[in-house]
C-alpha cells in the first residue's frame, strides 16, 4: 500500500491527506532551541530556592536565638554574703542557700597577676581582642586534634566558658557549642571585659561546693588569691577543667598531674621558664580543705540580721586587731576556769567606730555559751560608774581632785555603804578615793550630785541604764545597782578621752555617717577624771601611768570589769559566766585588768597621750586650792551656827531661763550675779570653772556660757556654798 500523501505545515507538524486519519501528527522528538531561555530559567529557579532556604534558615536561627530568652545573669551574680573589715579584708562568709561557697571577685584587686597571666595563656590568649569567639583558637584546637590525635587545647574562650557556667549542659554536642557561641556574643555585648572576667572567676567550679577562685584559694591554701605562688596559680588554672575528677581532697594525684601539664604548656609557650616550672612541680598539692575564716562571728551575725540581701557587708572592725584579740579572750577564759567567758570591745575615740568585738571566749564552745554576745549582754557594772559620779562632782565645782574627803562609816537612812575590803581609809584626797575605788566617798558624792541626775546624764550620753522594774535611780547604782552593756560602758568612757562628749557607736559602714556628739560633762571635769584614772595602780608587772582605767566587780562575784583608754582608743573587758552564776574570787582587778593591758599591748600601736588640760583647768595641790575646795563638806555642814549665814544666790534664780542678747558683742552679753550672806572672799564658778571672786557688794557681771543648761556655784571663805541651775538661751 502506497504511503499517504503528506503536506507540511508551518508549525513543524505534517498534515495527512489520507481519509480517516487525523489531520495532524505531533512529533515525538524536537531538538532544543538555541535561544538560551531554558537554562536561564532553571538558574533563576535554583537561586530562588537557595535564597528562600537562606531566608528560612535565618528566620529559624533568629527565632531560635529569640527563644533562648535573656541572659540568666541575675542568678549568676548571686554570691555568698561576705562580711569584710574596714580595709576590705574578709572576716566571715556565709554559704549560699544550697550550700555552695561562691565569693565575689574583683580581678584587679583580689587576684594575683601571675594567675591571670597563666589563665589567659592557657584558656584565652586573645581575651581582650575578640568579641566572644576566637576563630584562631578554634582552628588551632582542630589542627592539634587532627595532628596529635587528642585534645591539646580547647577552642572555647572565657566568654564561652562563662556562657556554659551560666546555663550548664551535661551533653556535649554541636548544638551545645552553638548555644555557647551565641551566648558568648550576647555576654560581650552586655558586659565589659572586666565584668565577664570577674563573673567567670566567681563561677568557675573547683570541686564539691567550691565555686570561684576566692573560695578555692581560701579552702585549699588558707589565703586570698591576691598572692599566689607559681605552683598554686597553675593548680587553680587546672582544676576547673575537670573539677570533680581533680578534687584535691579526693584525687590529689590527678590534680598534681593536671597542674604539671599546665606548667609544661606554659614552658612551651614561653610564659614560664623551665627552671621555675621544675621548682613548681616539686611543690606538693594540698590534700585537705581548710575551714572558711570566721572572724568576729557575733558582729557578723548581727550585721547579717540587720542588713538583708547585701552581697558584701563592710564593718568598721580591723581584722588584724580582731585576729589577735580572739585568741587572747579564749586563752584567758581557759586559764580562769570552766564555764568562764570573756567579752572585749575596742572603740576608736574620735570616730566612735568599733574596731574589734569579741563577744565570747569561743564561738563554738557551748559550755561557755559561745553563741551569746557578752558585749551586748546587760550586766551589773560594779564600780565602773564611779568615774562619772566624780566627773559630775568636778563639774559642779564643790570638789577638786586634790580636795580632801572622808572615808568613814556613813548611813543614808537604812543604806550604809561599805568598802570592798570592809575597812575605811579615813581622810584621803578625792583622786585617791577614785583610784582605790572607795565606796563611801563615791556614795557621798553621788548623794550630793543626785542619782537621777547621774542616770539622766549617762542616758543622754548614750548609756542605756536598766533599772529593776518600777524602781527609780538610787544611791545603790553607784556601786552597780543598775544594768548596762559593755558596749554602752565603752561608749561612755570615750567621753573622758573626748573631753566631755561621746559619739554613738558604729559598726556597719553603710550610708551617710550623720552621728552627732552627745554631751557627757564639761571639758574640765572630763579631763580631770581622765587624769585621775591615769594614776590608778596597774596590775602586777604592768607599767604605771600609761593607761587610764577603772575596774569593777559586781555583787556576788558575778561580773569582773575593766575599762581603759588612751588618747586613741577605749577598750572594755568583761569576765564572768554567761548564765550569771557567781564565781568566787572573780575580781575586776585580778581577772579583767590584766586582759585589758594585754589587749592594749596587742594593738601593735604606741599608747597615745591623753589630751592636754583645757583652758581654765585648775591644776594645784591641796595647799594651793581655794579654801572652799580644800575639803569636801556634806550638805548638812553648809549651814553654820553662831550667827553666820550661808551664801544665797539671789540672782539668777534656780531653774530660771536667761535670754542673752549677743547682737551687741561680747561686752553687751553679760549676766549679773547677786549673792546675799556668806563670808568674803567668795568664789564664783560656772560649770566647775572658776571665774574669780565676787566684789564687796556681793555681785559681779559674768560672761554667760553658750546655750544650754549651766550650773552656777558660789563658795564663801568658810566653804559654805549655794548652787543654782539655769538655762541660757
């Protein structure tokens, strides 16, 4: 059969003329065209897919980074509360709630430069140059792994390690490493280099519950990491790499080998000489942990209870002084017998800062109630309040340190005071009566001064006296019939060295120091008391006239006291049983005074002289004293028989308020004093300071003291006197 006729078409197909057959037939194969449009289309499609994939990857990565949330820095910044002294030295640290020790670190101030040099050389040579990751370090680590078959150095920067510490992960994977890289970059954008370093040094693990270089250095070497040997520095660099398998208290050999590898690496990188490395390798590693320091535990506990959520609490204490006084208290308490405790407080006279506080003989000794702070316990002060009685007597002007006073039996109603040795000295100088702590003269003077006035003045100066319930101040308080704390007593005694003012004690250095001085007595009286106490006979084998001090023994031998001062500081000592039980033979002079003198010796400072006598101080022997001051006369002897009349101040009246106009100058600001009766010559005294004699008309103009209460006294030639208290405005 012949082929059907075919007619070509312009479209490339053929057209058949045979009947019954489709007019068109499509070609099975058509060669590609040469216009280039097909290849370009496929390329655009590939680029589009790649771009879309990249965008999706970026979006996914950004979404993943966003899902990580903010850096958990708040938790990472949590540290153990540390209590430091006035110079920043660690007194005590408290473990965190979960038992970890993590101390705050300042690399520039607290860490040895040798350690930092080794750390950077071993962990992150370009720490201050990169932005969180170090491509050179990563490449070097990969090359060393490939060529040596094991890890020689890691590629993680300190920033990456800090990221791992803030968000710890047990598994090691590419995902975990990517996580560290992202967080490291975030850390670099959020914190400064010094902040990153400090945070790393506080968080680096050292085995067990130790975190950070300070906790490790204190626990393993018993010191701050401020001064480290080469062996110690290398060991502290090595331990965080595998803290649990290199724990010094469990695997000391593994720790030593890791330290030696650090030293070998440092020799290779020319950071350490071979000889130095060999000497460091010869040093044995410690195998036991040392306890964390617990200096001034009572002061630290008190500060922690007062100040909440503060990582560092700074006290006014001096760690060096505290460190020598705590063993003194412990050793003396043991020597004095079982159940005896000792409290010591040291106060800076000028500032009122507490420089040392030993609350008990041994903080951990339950038999001596070591947890009880005896510097804050209320106890009977014995004779330690007597100097304040004499001070007010000097201020009132009716007695002088060289005046004579009788030590003889006397009775005040049903109260008849007796001396400690049950004897009487007869007539003695006032200063000797105070130095020998005679009871009768002190009570006679207190009767003249007034018990309520003494109590009020001591409270005004910061001494919180505690009286028995529903009982008013009485003469018995002069011999210890009142309660007071050792710290309050020390504050009151600083008033003698400060010439009449005290300053509230401060132990925590926080906020603005706005303490104002508190008045105790006038300057002359304070100096006179200090000068008298300087002559108190010291304990055996102690130097005379070096420390002004006073001792005291409470009723029943329950408390022994000694408080002393020089021109720089005041130290108070208490000895006794915390439970208040009597201790036969416990006497202030025998038990407490030697501790006081030893405490001054252990301060390491030369004793500072007391202030010079203020202007207007009457320094004279008894023979040269004005007649009214030669001998103290009780109130009953002021009114004489035989027609004589005691002097009486007619103006100003007792309790009056005097307004002084000082606008016209000093000459215009004068105040008249008028007296009736008395035997000439008569002496006028203001606040214990003599202003001279009154003229024949029994009157005189005087310069009034500054604003406040003033005591005006007139004494005639026979010793009779009259006193008024006025208020100057």
